């Protein structure tokens, strides 16, 4: 709080300077459209409590929507979950600044689906049969080790918090795009209002709220993307001139220098590692478990790539921003200085769209922040309630008390995320999210491999997890917390790769070796609450 | 908590060999030298972009085919 006051003071101390700089005026038309869209989804969020009515005093109803969502709703829900506001802002921003490497988001969001198709029906079945609602629930049942389950739950919590914060960062950037003041006492107000809306409808409606809002948000995003493609074709006759505006060095990946695999392994491991990490995130599993049958998941694996195609075009918006020269437009100088490249997409929308449609596009991104933020806070609340509160603090809680606790925790989690955004430096939040990706993948051996085999010793898995966490954090620290690439020398060849992948390999290796050692020292573990038939 | 189990385990047959098709996208997208090139262009899109976007569609088709065959 003190730090915030200090910052506010520092800002108000230099008003004379900004008065002479050219600043963006408030765009009233865009702001009006934005507010109308937000009001609409707020009403929808509260009304969702009555949709497919269930007893919202039960955690299973509040936190998983009763597990009743069919193919279409699940499609929207997972779509709203994976392709978040921060994705819409950050991936084009990376393309705008760094070029081709940003396109890793496309193979990443493509390669998740064959995994989803094969693995997650199993997860759905075993969780449905045993009433599990988190990954840590499953690990607790499968391995009978509450400490391993705790490790999975805590990893999920710490990885999710900065992720929610980044959604609010995405919201902040589009609010700045509306021309609202970004400095001064009132600057945090719009974010606070959006936050209160989010917290309130999540509290009252649970997962039903983001599920219904996701439908609206995705339709809006599709409209915006088609409009942007329309503008490209109308103004330039196609994408050719857009690509020609991109400097040759950024258009494709740099050919690796001798003795190194260079950008190639970085790109491939970023795509693969992100794909493997994605469904370890609590919010992704929440969306999977809320579907009504395992067939819904299989069907969606074939339908969800439609979003990846949209993401490809979204990434290309970064190149379009290069073409339009928004970076050198004096109108946006201030905001680029403040938000760096993340302002590329808002600047582009202001540049190519009429005000009212820019407002609509900003609303699409803003609502795109609410949906995943709601799901993430619900998922985090489920983790806390089931795997920490129920397991370690109050084992005798009734289902009603569980639901009450989860609702309260969803508020606390969001307050924490809000503090991240308002109280901490933005770069630090981005670093935390980066680390979150490296951390969450360390739960893969217990969760994902655990779906297939009970061979591992649970303590070996726990030590493997600790090694992976430690190594991953060390590797990211080596870069000064700037990026998640770590270079390993393999037989004299430099192999730079996503640190999460190296950390995961270390994790699995330790778990395998220790399992063999433990099995030699004592009888193999037998505890397992699940049986083979639970998985099919 | 009582859940309706609408999937009878016996309905699910053993993993079909068709599921191996799902592996195709991995080497195709993870071996970068396959596609890190500007030419040939398609509708103004460098090959790097055309190839990967084509594989989004292809992966969806493969998954759909496997879904229909194994069900």
C-alpha cells in the first residue's frame, strides 16, 4: 500500500511535463461501446446462476458447473480458457518486436489436441468415478500420498496467480487504448470496477458465469479477427504487402550458427513444452472436468483447432502493426513507452478501425480477460479447498462448508492477483508467469504419467518434482529472469531450449532412478484408490 | 455425490491402431528445418506460415478421422 501511495505521489509530482507532451484524448465513442458491452456481460454473468439450475451451495455445482456442459459449451469454455486476453495482447506484441518466433503459439496450440484426445478422456473418467475435482485430488487417490498431492496443489496455485494477474494486465492495456488516464489517482479505477464485476459474478454463479460469457466473448473475437482480415484484403489486396513490411531477419527463424541448434530447438521446445504444460494448469482441467461425457472431450479435440487458426491470424496482427507504422506514430508514443510492445494491438485497432468498432474490439479483449480470470480463480479456489483446507486444516468440512470456503478463496485469489498488478512492477509479473509455466510442467509425471501407470514410487515423484522446480528456477535465474531459454551443451553442440523441458527431463530421470532404488530397499507401494476399469 | 455414469466401460474397445496417426503432427511441426523458409509463397504468405497453418487444419482432420473410426 505504501509503495502504491509513493508511486501515485511520484506521478502527481510531474504533471507539468506531460501537459506539453502530445497525449491521446479520451475516445468517447469507443468508451461508450466498451462500457455497453461490459454492462451486457455483467448482467449475463449474474443471470448465469439460474442457467441449468443446480445447488450452488455445493462445490461440485459451483466449481464445475455440475459437470453438465455439452460439446458446444465446452468448446467455448476451453476456447475462452486457452486463448486469453493476455494471449491476444502478448503474442502479436512478440511478433511485432521479435518476428517469426512468436508463431510458436500456433504449433503449441495445435500439438495440445492429439494429447487431449488420448489422455483427457481417461482423466475425465477416473475423476467422475471418484468425485475428484482437481488434479491433486487424483494424485491423492492414485498415490495415497498427501504430500505429493500438496506439491501438485501448491504448484497449481503459484502458477495460476500470476496468470490471473496477466489477464488484468491485458485489461489495463485496452483501457489505456480507450484514452483513459494511465497516470494519477483515477488511473486504477477502471481496473478496479472490472475487478469488482468479475469477483461478484464468479462468487454468485461459479463456473456457469465464465461458461456463458465465453460464448459472447468468442463470437466477438471471431468478428474482430474477420474484420481485421477484411481490412487487410480491402486495403492491400492480401497479406503479401504485410509480410513485405517485416524485416527479412524477422520473417523466418534465423539459421542456427555452426555448433549450435540455435532458434530451431528454442522454437520447437517452446511449442512442445507449452503444449505439455497447458493441461497441467488447474483452469484447463476445470474446463475438461465440467464436460458432461468423455465423448465431449474427444469431439472437442477435433473442433478446438479452429481457435488456433484464429490465433495464427492474431499473431499476424503484430506484422500488420509493423506495416501500419504504429510504433512511430507520435499519438501512441507515450503509451508505447509505458506498455512497450504490448500496446501494438490496441494501437493497430485504433489505427485501422472506426472508433465504435475499436471500442467493440477492445471489449472483446477485455471480456477475454474476465473469462479465464474467472475460471482460473475458481480452479485455484477448488485446489485450496480440496487439497489444503480439507486435507490439512478441517477434514470434517461438509460439502456446504467446502463450497463456502471455495467462494471466499476465489475472492482472495483475485485480490492477490489485483495486488500483483497494482502493487508490483509489470516485468516482475511477467517473470512470475514465465516461471509458472516452468513450474506447472513439473506436475506432469504425477498427473499425466500417473494416468497410465502406478509404477512410480510416490516419494520418488516428490523428489523428482523438487529437482525439476529447483533446476527450472535456477535455469530461468541464469537469464536474469528475462526469458525461459536455457542452453545445454550436448556432445559439443549448444542446444538452447525452453528451460521447462530440460527441468522436466531431470524430474522424470530422478523419479525413475529413485523408484528403482526404493523398490530395491523396500516392497513397492501398493496404495491406489483407483482400479484399471476407472480409466476407460 | 452421485454421478450418472453414461459411459459403459465395455463400450470402449482396445486402442485402435488408427490412433498412431495422431503422432504425425509432432515430427512435422517440431522439426523446424522442414518449414523454416520464405519460398514458396502462397497468397503472399511465406512458406513458414503456410505450412504451420496448414498443419492446424490437418491435425484437426486427423483427429476427426481417428474419432470417427475409433468410435
